[in-house]
């Protein structure tokens, strides 16, 4: 069948070998270490730092973007809403990116935010670790956003 032109061509990306046990163990450790990850809290900041460290350990160049709470504009200081972006440049088309996104913040009072969205964060991190092992033509870009529970604020930024 013909390839849908609206979907990215991923033919150069080796099928990842997802380690479900490793993903589950990472998920359990993450949600237990950072049980309430409401935006602007110290626990949320520590969770963001952990995500950045894990991406760096996997071989990504990591950037943390900060946005001011009231305006959503870029923050002049390292505070506010955090968006963690990993980048592994592609070898032939570095200006084309394959990106995937998960949010890591939580609502107050949720059970460790294990499912919303601890599980999605774990899957996105496992995918990032596995894909980092392969040199791809296009740039890989895992993105972890904050403030989703406040109305998808973190993912609405540039």
C-alpha cells in the first residue's frame, strides 16, 4: 500500500527493542521518588531534573526551557514551567526531527500520578533510551512537558 504523505517517513529508524521490564522499573522508581509533581513545586522541579539527567545519560543534548507562570512567556530565570527537550542530531537530515512528547506533571491528590502521566513518561523515556542507540538520518527529539494539568500550558509553547 502507498505511504500516507502526511505521516513522517520512518523507514530509516530501526524498530526499537522496548524493554518492558526496564520501563516498568523506571516508572516505579520515578513515581515513588516524585509522587506529587504539581507545577511550581520542588518535587516537580526534581522530577524535571531527573528527566534531564536520564536523557543526558542516554546520549542526548538536553535543554530545559522555562516559562513564567502568569504570562507563559519565556522566563528570565530558571523557574516556572519547565519543558525538557533532548536532541540527538540526525546524520543526514539534522533539520528534520522525529519528536515524541509526554507530560510529567500531576494533579494534586492523584495516586502518585502513576497513570496520568507517569506511565506515558516511562514509555517516552524508554523509547528515548532505545532510539538513542541507533544513528538515524533525522534528528531524535524526546520532549517532556510541564503544566499539562493546568490546560496543556507547557506543550503550547514554541
